C-alpha cells in the first residue's frame, strides 16, 4: 500500500556453466575430482539507485541486477591397505569469487564509493585511522556532522579531503579476495579398531563484529546499562594512548559516533577447526557369538574438539549474533543381536 506497483515483475534467471573431471589411478587407490563453475545470475530484484523521490511513495524492486559467482573445487583421495591395516585420506579445497556486474547505482564521483565491480554483499563504511589523542586534535579534524568527538574516539579518514566525514568517505571495509575453503578427512581400521578425523578451515574471510553488547559494553537497555567484557580492558586512556586497542570508555546512549559502520569493527574471520574425531573398537565375533550377539562396538567421538581462530571472542564459523557451535563429547556401546 505504501509503494508503487511493478506490473512487469518476473522471475530471476541464471546462466550456469560447470565443467569437471574425474580421474582414478592405481586400481582406484588414487582418485581426483575437479570442478569449475561460472554462474551468472540476472534479472535480480533491486530498487533503482537513480530514482528521484518525487512521487511520495517508495519505488518497487525491478528485475535489473546482475551478479557473477565463479570458482573451483578439487578433491584428492588416496586409499590403500597393508595386510589387515586399511586407511584413507581425502583432501579438498575450493575457491569462490563473486562480483556485482550491474546494479542501477547512483552517480558516484569517487572510485572508493562504487559498489559495481565489488564482491557481492561487500560491506562499506568509514576507514578507521586510530584514535584522537587530544581534545585539540578532535576539534580540528574532519568529523561526522552532528557529533563532537573527544579524545579516545575513533578517527576516520577524510578520503575526499572536504573536511567532513560523510557518505563520500565510505569505502569497502571487507576483503575482495576470493574465499578459500579447505578440509582433510582421514581414517583407518585395523583388527577391529577404527579411527577417523575431519579437519576444516577457511581463509580470506572477515567478520563484522557489530554485536556491541559484547564488543563495546555498557549498552542501554530497560533504563539501565549492561555489563562490559574483556575487550574494554584495552580502552583508550591518556596513560594508554599509545597502546590502546579500543575507544575511550563511554555509556552506549552517549556515544554512537564510534558505532557507525567502519573498518574498526572488522575482524579476521579465518579459522581452522578439528571438526570431528572418532574412535571405535569392534569386539571379535568369537567373543560376541558366545553370548549370542551379532556384534558389539565400543565407541567415542568428539565434535568441534579444537578451534584456532584469528579472532576467537565469537565462534568463527557462525559469527556474531548466532548461538555458538558446541563442543560435544560422546561415548557409548552399540549392540546388535
């Protein structure tokens, strides 16, 4: 009821190319699989950026956007045996790059402002440049209109040099590198003993830690201020000005200047995780048959046993705002009659 109608709305479309190969060598002991894909999504529903708000109603989404996704995957498996010892190892890796081919973008005079050509869903914001070290520096620097920053607040770069921090100073604050996923799955069995491990990881990834309840602390809710967390131990003070890692201490309701979208809140999202470890022992049949059992297996496994992350205050896999992935330990016995 509050927007114009689009009587020409239609389906989004896609043109996809996938080329791959499968190779098996040495009596299937070595197996290699590879894929390359090139997916172009067109007629994406987007609102025109060049529309002028003259009608008093918001404009509808139209089938105008084009995004490109391309990348490759490679999996290598080797399996074999030595007497009663059987084993396998599988390594895999994939790389994915994305690009905004077309969006009806408003005129932008500066290259760092342009969304077209950037990775899909690239975050834009101000470029953080340390902290104001004095009241005089804050007073004489470019700032966001309506704010009067103090010593210890984040200093933002004035990219176009006009003396004001505004939309013309927004730049990509993520990474344009293609994301790389990798993993290893390995295991063996020997005389009733089974064991396996699954490792996984990702690189060229970032997290935007906009959950200020944990990042900045003292958030205003229900007429009171919440608690703060370990991060603020690195807050700016006149004594720690040279080594501070967080802005000055302030109550949430009084300082939204530091919470605008900026590179300051971008964290390295790379991680490596031991996703699964399992071990089991199958009792010999000559033992189980004496008590008329088909099989008995003793087992133990662990999920998310170990994680190494460049930024580990939140779960690196699910990011900010989601319930963290749990470490789970299981053990038991499986009996078949």
